[in-house]
C-alpha cells in the first residue's frame, strides 16, 4: 500500500509553497519531507565543503545548483566511482563506471539528511584532452540552464589527466543530472 504524498503550505524552516525557489518555478513542499528552498539552501551551505580547485568550474557547478530545480551539476569525488573500465578512445578516452553512493537529489527536512538517487547506476566518464583549457568551455556548452542538454549525458570527467588520476586515486568528476 503506497502512502499518498501531499503538497503542504509551509516546511519546518518556514518556507512557503508560494515562494519562488528557482527561476523555473515555485517552491515545492511535500509531506514526504521535500522542500525546494531547503534543498537549495543546503547546496549553498555545502559550497565550502568541496572544490574542483578551479574557481571557474566551481562557479558553474554552484550556479547550476542554485538556479535550476531540474538540472544540476555535481562535483563527484573519485571514490564514488566503482568498476572503472576503459571503453573507447576519440578526442579523449571514455570509461564506464558505477556510482557507489549516487548523487544528492533533495534535502529531506524530516530525515534531516539528503535523499540520493542513481545509487549503483552505470555512468560514462569522459577524459577531455588538455582539459585545463577545454573543461570550462565544455561545461558552459552543457550548462544545465540550456533546454538542449540531453538527459542521457551522465558524467563529465576531465579536470586532469584521467589515467594518472586513476593510478593515484586522486581523480574527481563532475556529474550532470537532469530529472
């Protein structure tokens, strides 16, 4: 028997369902513990907890997390990828992997923790040749505000030489989700 999820007027933090959460819509507050503004605020609070070590990339990721309800970029630590396998070459190498912990979807005000999605999901990791110069332009093209971003593009990877980072265990990635 499934429980009916209802929209509610206010969350415990005092946000109203009448508030504007993102440029693309009003605040969604549901009885299962989801509030768009709470989610946005928790993304902002976590900005200080991660860095790509490139302020331009950080800005693009952060902007996606505070401006859009539906499409967000996420900085993913390398240890969140399992079973990394080389699958193709081209302008850069492509690898497949599985997401160990998934990605943050919504802050849940009942659990006082993140709800995750895509746990165990297979993704593609893309090495971008000489990414010190290309990654920022690449991310701008795929900026989640664009309605042309494919929901099937899952992982962008290429902030350093991927092969060296796999060997050293230091690599991280950028994850694009559209839901």
